[in-house]
C-alpha cells in the first residue's frame, strides 16, 4: 500500500487558504472603492433583468 504524502496535502491546504484570503482582500478592496462586485452586483443584475421583463423587453427588443 502507498504511503500518504502529508507534505503535499499540507501544501495544497496552504495554497487554498492563501487563495481564499487573497480573494477576500480583493472583495474588501472592491467594496471599499465602490465597484460593487460579488453578491451586490448579482442582485443588481437580477433586478435589472426583472425590470426588463416587466417592461416587455426580450433580448434587447421591445415586445410591444
């Protein structure tokens, strides 16, 4: 039976932690600068899509 490579597993966990931390810092910086990425941007896109449906717009063309 093969011996587990704990060093490799540890390195992979460290890389995952580092990536997650960098993403959180980037999101924090984006929120601070007011670009509105992430969940906030997704909510706005959904609201815009619903407004377009309510107005009768499909694929950029009016249905009326």
